[in-house]
C-alpha cells in the first residue's frame, strides 16, 4: 500500500464510520477496562490484521498518538475516528502491508483528513 492509498483508506473509514462504531460496541477483548477509544482502534486494527495480534502496547501507542493529534475542542466523532485511523495504520504495519515511511505518513495525514471532512 502506498501513502496515497492511505488517504483512500481513510475515506472508506469515514464513509462507514457508524458501522465501525457499532462493531466497536460489540467486541470482546481481554482488557475489560478498554474504553470506547481503544475499542475503535482495535476495530481499525482488525481491518488489516487478525484481532488476536492486538497487544496492550498497541493501545498505548494509539492513545499516545491520539493525545498528540487531538485537542480538547475536537468532537467525539473526530476523536473516535482518529483512533479508528490509528488502529488501521497499526494493523497495516503489523501485517507488513506498509513500511515505516508509509506508517509515519499515515499518522501525519489523519488531522488534515479530519479537518477536510469536518468542513464539508
């Protein structure tokens, strides 16, 4: 997958956002304390990697990135979408579908993508 295909991936996630939210509400994971944000990241991850490969370290990475990319003023949808997108990037990277460079580009693209979609 190339960096330009990452943007296409985000468009698919945005278009199907409500279904991803619904799926996140129904997943069962070992970490009983996982919040809705972590569940969204797991659903994104599961798009490209088997869910059994999800590790607590992934949740830490996702939350750290979300805290860097999102401000307090962002909407709940933007926060959840950010986690969905980060989870997707982690799943792609974990399954060797993207390299380190595309992984980093994918993370960088998330705020701009959300801003563009929010302004429509």
